[in-house]
């Protein structure tokens, strides 16, 4: 079996969709299924040649719609080589180009699936400051994207909550099949002391005190401001674990605002190491008492699942779409994505005994194995593709 994945961007610095594509391909490869990617990356980008799978960089796509004149002809020439096609993400030229190429090839073309990766979430139509984008999306749905979704052989969702929410914002919404296939996350590397040392280079005092870990980009959507404000207000109890806020974006106006909020906490208890990766990232996960992400919207939350895989309880908002699975497994605490909800996450965590916190960590690892490991997610995806 040979599968084509189509996406706008495979730059690893972006995370999100491109990381999900890489993880999916790794799972498929382990099952003996070949994958190729057609993207709108610049073919001279250094990561293009470094991939373990064929990455056909047909860009760079123009800003805005990410249009590239090279994508359509390439699809016309190569589409027939594949047994199935998965378009990752919406609202850009690749989804439109894939549908048009399949139409041109007629009945012999491989089935086309769409994986929105949360891009049908009603949050993006309702969030403050997005009114013009919401109108644009509605018009675009009527003109192009609705046909992409409704004509596809199936729409692939990462979790049940994503499937439920996708039904709300647009009409007509009449997909032929809705398929919850999940999204596997690769097993983390086994802990070695070098990971602790690598993180200690970024955070010299990280080993001296238990800490809560926020690891994500510093963006309004992620709720870091609510977290730091709740922590500074004493929600984590006394003596409180330290708080590590890791991720890119410290130099943005929002990042600076979050940093300023930390001034209300006891000196030295909130740390901002910036972006961590590789061994230092895993050292941060393995050394944490718990992972915290009070996000206003998160389709899946790969970092949340990575924390579960490391056996760490997760303190999250109910706007992270996998919250139902986590709550059902007893693998963490869930609250509203509000200042009060975030305050409640910290106070509820601090009220747990060490034995209760340890047991929650054990359930976190079990939840990863049951819901989010690569193998079961790959099997569900293959079952969906083969059944078409």
C-alpha cells in the first residue's frame, strides 16, 4: 500500500500538523505501508532532504492561500501511483488542488480523505478578534472547502470531541463518512541521566525543587497568562512546587506580558527557559511533577500526550479535545479554560497527597498506552482507508 499525504508545510519548527504527519508516517512504516508527502515547502529548505520518507517540496507557496503552480501538475502526473490520499489541514490551496486533481482523473483516482486537525473547530469562528477571518472562512466554505469535505471519501478525526465539534460551524456539512482514527504519539525515549543534565543546563535549579511544567509556544490561545497569574496568586499552595514555563515566544508582546505576571510570585519560583528540544525537552518532562496546559483551544495536544507517555499527570482545560479520554482514565485534572478554572486546577493538584499524585501518574502512562500509542492509532487509520 502506498499513501500520499498532502499538506502545506513540513517545517519541523512549526510542530502541530507536520509533527502529526511525521508520527503517522512512522506508524505506517512500521506496518509495512509506504508514504510520500507533497507539500508547499521550499525545495531548498534543509529539512526537505533530511526526511526518511520522500518529501516532494513543490513550493514555496505564496502567502495567504499558499498557492503554488507546481502542485496541480505534480498531482496530475503522480496521483495514480497511490492507493489513498490524505489531505492534512484545510483553508489553503492544497485541499482545493487535491480535489480538482482527483476530479480530473475520474473514477480511477485513489480515494481522497481529509484530516482537518481541528481546523473545523467552532472556536476559530467565535474567538475574539477573529470576526473578519470567520467571515472569510464562511465564504470560503461556500465556494470551495465545503465541497472538499463533503466530496471526500471520509473525514478523519483525532478524537470523538473533534468529530462532535466539527458539525457545528458550517453548512452544508454532509461528509460521506466521519471516522475517528485517533493520532498516535511515538514512544518517548527511555529516561537517561543525560536528559536531566541537558535540562539542568537550561535550568540550573530544576532538580532542587519539584516543578509544574508548561511546555508550549507562548501564545494567547495557550492560556499561559492565566496559569502564571493563578500561580502568583498562591493557587499552587504552600510550599508550592516551582513553575517552569518553557517554549518559544518570550520576545513577543504576549510573552513579555506573561513574564511580567510572574513578578507577583515569590522570587525564583517561576522560570522561563525558552524553547527546549531533544534531550533537554525530555529531561523537562521526566523531571516534572505534572504537566499544565490551560489552553483555550487544542485539537489534540501532542505535548499533553507526551507528558502522559512519560507517566506525568496532566492538568488541562476542557478545551483540549482529548480531555474526555484523560478524565475517564483518571490521568489528570480538567477544568474550564478560565482564570477561575486554572486556579482550580492548581488548588486541586496541591490538595492531592503524594500517594494520590503518584497513582495519577501511573494512570497517565496507562492512558497513553490505551488511547494514544502509535500502534493502535495506525491500525484504526488503516482500517478506515482499506474499508473504503
